[in-house]
């Protein structure tokens, strides 16, 4: 069985992608390694606590979120880029380390008071996770926790999330 530290070694850094100065954290080798992927999903399980749904952010975030939801017999809600969901949606714009984008979620994704763990693959500047949390809150979901597989320190993402949600914990498995 692979360890969590060995799973971390499967994440590679791609310098200057998609723009000069960006150190892209590529989790696809981890996703392609069965034992490593399973180890990370298992390590995420204790973070769920009393959530009834796992919400995952496109694209790799919802891969981890769906796997985690399945492992715990919980529901999964995808939060996607604009134009990818077929039913009625709401949207939220946000800034990235290298631009801006829009997230959408189905308007019927949550019932009032659903207890949601929000999960993404990488936390950088926090724009994506804050936009996703705004969508969840607008639909009446209660965010009981937020997490990322990997957090890039020094970009202010954790602080940005905590500023918006001071009473909600944010956890990361790995820090770079």
C-alpha cells in the first residue's frame, strides 16, 4: 500500500504554465495511479465530518469529490464552468491567478439546510473556492467544511476563504 507521502510525490509542478511565472500543480499523475488516488481519497474521509453532500469544483476537484462521496455513500454536486450544466443554473464570476472565469451550479442542487463539504484539487488565490461557496450559500446550502488536496502557500487563498467564512474550517492534505 502506498503512503500519503508517496502519493504527494505523484503531483508534478509544471513551471510557466499556463503563463510565465505560474507554477502549475498537475495532479493528473496522482489520478492515474490507483493506489495513490485511493490513498488520497481515504485521507480526505475524516474531513467530511457531518456533511450530507460533497460539492466538487471543475475539473479535477470534482473527480476527488465524486470519489469521496462514493466512498462515504453521500451525494455529489458538481460545480462547473459556464455552459456545462444542462438545467437551470445560477452563476458566480471570480478571479484566478492568471485571469477570470465563471462557475455555475444547478438551482436544485441543494435542499434548504443541506450540509455541504466543498472540495477542490488545488487552493491558490482562493477565487474559485470563494465563488463556489457563494453559490452554495445562495441556494441555501450550509457549508460545514472546505478542503483542497493541495494548497499553494503565499497566494492568500486560505485567508481569502477564511475572511468570507470565518467560522468554517479549511483543510488541505498537502502544502507547497
